[in-house]
């Protein structure tokens, strides 16, 4: 995917699905970096049908020079509850500004936590490759639900946004059933 197609998809997401999904705004622009070629931001309204609470959400997306996309959203779970986890170190160079910086995260590949399993299971069910990252970088600290891959088309991007946004509603085990129902209902419509 090139930067013009990435930007087109992000803008079309707002034009086609903005009202229905409660996407209040999007930003998309090309970048001159060697690693990051374009940036997209999706701002979810507090009144979005994808949200169970009235807290707005943001999904940040980056088109990398190899044509793949990384999309990140906060997963508001307490890291103290994560038990018996292991993972792999992930580094992403952010060369949007000078000097470049590196986002270092742990991609949790195994975790004995029901919320972790829900994220992985939902991703598999809907064909969205999701990961759970833990990062302590300034401005990006916390647990993130992350999509790594490409966007086949506008519908695929919409599905990624729906799943990622709905998963950000999970704050604890008591929220899982309501979130799974929400995702199921939204995916039937879109």
C-alpha cells in the first residue's frame, strides 16, 4: 500500500462510516520519514455506538515504508492484573520528527489473563490480527491493542476500527460479555 491509498482509505472511512459509527473526525497525511510514510488518526465520538461509556477514543495509525500498517489504541486494563505473561520486544522507529525516536514495547504473546484471551479470540474470529502491547514510552505508556498488517479495502479498515474501538471498552472481566455482544452486533451491520 502506498501513502496516497492509505490516506484515501482513512478519509473515506469518515465519509462513508463517520455518521453511523460515531467517528467525529479523521486526520491523514503523508510523512517524509524513511520508516513512517503516512499517519492516520481516527477520533471516536463519546456518542459512538462502538462505545459503552461516554469517553472518546483515538486510534493512531502509521503506514510503514514496507507497506504495512500499525494501528494502536489504549486498552484500559490494569497491568497489575496481568499474570504469567511472556512476550517479545518490539521496536518501531518514529522518524516523523528530528531526532528520530524509537518506541519500544513488549508484544505479549502469552498471558494467563481472560482479557488477553478475548482480544486474541476476537481478532481471530473477525480476521483482524490483534496484539496486546505494553509500553512505558513517554506519551505512549500503558497497554495497547495493536493491529499490524494491511488494509485490503475500506470495509476491512472499518472492521479493524470497530473491533479495536469496541475492545477499548473492556476495563475488567465484568465488561467482556457486553463488549462481545457489541462487537457481534456491529460486525453484522458492517
